[in-house]
């Protein structure tokens, strides 16, 4: 029997561990037991991505949920995770959602993401309760399963959130790369319907994703970068596996920092559309987003790392944008989830309305908020070393870091040391993996790398 432990807002495993079918069924049994007893007769939506066995296990999950007296509604095709979240929050009778996906992990992985009745991440207390309810033997009972189209209402909603006017006189050309994931075909079709000239790569049905990790970082962005250059396209959009995060390639074939993308979208919403509200970011968020929020007069709220903490602020209300440290953008006025397709459409709208290239838009942003270089390193440590680091970090207050005197020390999420020139470094033990995240940002690559080196030394106990 595999021990089930939820990490973040769900559970993940590799297919080759030999028990993934049984584990998914056991998790569904625990979810059905909790939600079925608390909300008898309530609706639960079930979605899945393009991974091998995801569709089959989604149907099995729906059947197990239905056996607990819930109304199980299964997506009639693969769908992006934001489509599932939107379906849940749009239905007043829905008690939650279950998504079979592994996000940006390789094709050999699968996971179970859980969403509450508002379409957002499930809370830790409920996850702990579900863990305790996971049975030792997979459930054999199945109930009736309904099917529904979750994709069309979602795509219609994205389209309605975009101003179609600027596209009528625009000739913006796009390379769309769904990375074999859940936005395959859908995102390219939506952008084409807006009036963009779209070509798609990695949009085939390939069971092993051709060895690609569906994450918008190097080297997995290489094909998109080369396609943008060879086609002379204006922009490339990389949609991570579950459709929650977007990567962007400019017209020179260069991957643009997701932090700059967040700042550009925020500026477009406020300055072009007149939107208002709070901006919520994690401790590891870039100065680009922080300075842009300050420049635009948006109140900034900083949370611990993890989307569930950002979404807690969304539940409090008044949030215009929530952005995680990897560039996932949630716009609560549209829906409860981080949404790559919506982000791509809004960025295309910005390019079309200004008639500026992405390079020009980034240059304009940096003229307004300054230039910074962001970096991250992951330090693998054993469990004992990570716990020892957690114990000592609350008392750490170094007088000097890579030649800088910290003017700000924050222990909210590990330790974050801020300098008077806006540079900073954060050392954060991961809650879910045996590693320590070290992130830093500075006006130059050399200064950034020096801060990263200092953070790594601190993580390893060398300082």
C-alpha cells in the first residue's frame, strides 16, 4: 500500500511506481467520503489533461465520487485546469472539482488536483482530513457519471474578457506552443479567432510528450524560440502542461522573464482598461511587479510562497491580480485560477493596441521601473539538514550579504534580506520537496549571482 501524502493543493506520482491507478482511486474514495457526507447530492466536476491514462483515471474518479452520493460531472474531453475551476465556481450547486494532471512535470507523471466550491485551491485542514480518510484498499463501487463540455464555456469566457477592437487593424503573428498539454488546439484556435496569425507547434497527440517537460523554461522553450525566429513571428506563447502558467518569447527568439510579463499585463489592465484593486504576490516576487504596482498606485499584499496563500487573499476580496513567483497570473475578476490562455490573450491585446513589439514594451517598462536581473537556484539537502535550517533561520540576521548591508529582514517564508538598492535574496526551505529554494534579484547579473552564492552558502550551513 502506497502512503498518500498531499503536497500543496494535490498529490503527484510517477506512472512507473506501479500503483498509480490504485492510488488515484483511493484518493477519490477519500474525497467522495468527505464531500459526500458534508454535501450529499452536491455536484463535483472532474477534468483531465492530455497525459496517458488521465482520461481513464478521470472516469474512474468520477465513478467513485458518484458512489458516495455526489453528482459527478466528467469533462467530455481534455481541458485546461482553469476551465475546471471556472466550471466549479460558476455552478452554485458545485462542492468542488478534481483535476487529473501533473502540471509542468514530465509525461511520466500524473497528479490529482483538488478545487473547492469557489474553484480555488483546497485548504490544508481539508487536505489533512482527506489524508486520514484514504482507505488502504481501492474502492470497487462506481456510480453513474454525467459528461459535460467544460472547454467551450471557458473559451467563450476568455474571448469575452478580451477587447476585440485592437485586433481588427492588427497583423500580430503568434507561435503557439501548448507543449503537448491541456491547451493543445484550444489556445491556438482562440487566438486565431481573435484575428491573430497563429501557427502551432507541439500540438499533436503524443503520449510521452516526445520527452519534453511541459514547463516554459530552457531547454524546453528552444523549439518555440526557433520557430518564432524562422517564421518572423511577433511573439511566441508557451502554455505549461495544465494551462495555468504562460511563457513568452519575444520577436528575437528570447524567452522573456515571467516577472516582466506580469508587470506588463498589470500595466495594461490599469492604464488601458482603468482597472483597480490590490496586487498580491509571494515573497519571491520580482521588483518588476512590486515597482509596477507602486507606480500604478495599487496596494501590494505579500504572502508566503504557494498559490493557496495568494488565493486566500483573493477570497478576502478587492484583488485585481495575484501573481506567483513563476509567473502564474490569476485575475479574480475573470476567474479563480491562474490562467495562461487569458494572460496570452491580454498580452496580445496590449501588443495590438499599442502597435509595439514585445522588445519595445519591455524597454518602456524598464524605463519606468528600472532594470533588474532575477535568478533562482535549488539546493538539495536531506530532511535532517532542511529541518535544522528551518530551526535556525528565525534567528538569522546577517550584518553583511555579498558586500551589502541588509536594510530589511523578513522571516515570513524562510528569510528574505532586502538591500537599499532594491536587490534582495530569499532562502526558503521547500514544504514539499527535499530542497531549499534560493532566489535573488539585483541591478546586474554579477550582483545577482553574488547574492545567490551567499544564499546557497546560508542554505548549506556554511555561513
